């Protein structure tokens, strides 16, 4: 990862201070079987970037961790907890007052398709 400092790179990024408040929740999603080699701060900011821009996983900017790593964490964080009825990711987005796109991926794709299709 090229960006080793804690500065915001993209408008979708949150600050380290904001992240420290949600870090325990993110860490609780996965059992710690070995020491983590990746900084969850950068992974979470990558998820926020993807949610905000709607870009493809493989087009994730190089300042973030590898797209496969980000996707793995995203998959873990978006699983719905049966007791709560929401996912950890939804919980966190509410906690940080996320103002980004909240449409489902398929709904977003339909809107893009309909805006480009002149014969529909």
C-alpha cells in the first residue's frame, strides 16, 4: 500500500478518529486466529469508496489494499446477523452518518442501463 500516512485521500474516506470509534465492531466480525497484517482503516475506506462511486472491484484505486482483500472483508461485514436483522456494515454506516448511495446494487445497475438505453 503506497499511502502509509493517515490522511484522507478521497472524499469518501473517514478520519482515523472516526475509525477508532467503529474499529471494535469491525474487528468483532471475524475471529482473530492470527495477527492481522492489513490495516482495517484502509480496508474500510476502500469499502466506502466503492459504495460512494459504484466502481468495479478491480478498478479500486491503488492507494487502497488489493481488491480481493477488500471484497473479502466486505463479504464478512455485509452478512446479516439474524438476531439484529442488520449487517455490521449497515450498523457502521448508520453510526458514522453515512450519506452515500444506499440503493441495492441491482437497482443501481437498472438505473444506469435505463439512462443509457434510448430504445427502452
